[in-house]
């Protein structure tokens, strides 16, 4: 299996552009509500915790590209036992938490775009993972894409 495809580069490039756009200050107004700092702080803590747990579990298999590395092995334990894409979840949750704490319409919009991008990126990634790991289809049936499955 190839390590990178043109689609890989497009997904990573769009992700990078959205992350850069997120940190650029654009004033489109403020959200019509204000969550207490405790809630946005808790969300940010959840996002950062998921990120750290995911990085620790993936180790050297980590890659920004959706196509798995040729030498990679399927990781389906730890946080991956519950969520197939916990790093994407951590980024989405962290960006939303920050957007809500800043009450930024612009950053909230960028957060929603990253969610949409991660949906399509994870769909492509899962196609690649199913090609490399026949057991991935069964794994998908047991776990949620971005959040744990509550009902099985």
C-alpha cells in the first residue's frame, strides 16, 4: 500500500489552512450566548486529554496523512477501543471550546468546517484502513467515528 496519495496531501493541506484560518483574528461579531468558563475549560480539558491519550497510544504510527503507513498495525485498544478517530475528536472539541470561550462566530464557523473536513477525511481514511486491515470493518461496527457508540 502506498504511503501517500494526492488525496492525502489535499486533506492535510486543507486541515493546515483551516488551522491557520482559526488563529487569524476576523471579527464577524460575537455569539448570542456565553457559556461559563467552567464549561469551556472542561471541554478544552477533554480535548487535550483525548489528544494526549491518542498520541501516547499511536506512538510512531502517528501520521497526519489518512493513508496508513506501510509498516503500521491496527490500533484498537486504549482510547481507540471507544473512538476510531480520537485525535480528530480532540481537535474538534478543543477548537469549539476555544471558539465558545471567545464567543467568536468566525472561529465557531472554522470549527464546524474542520468537523466537516474531518468527516470526509475519516471516510477516506477508513476506506484505506479497510484495504489494509480486513478486521477494520468489524472494528467500525463496534466503535464510534468521533464519539463512543452508546447503543450497539
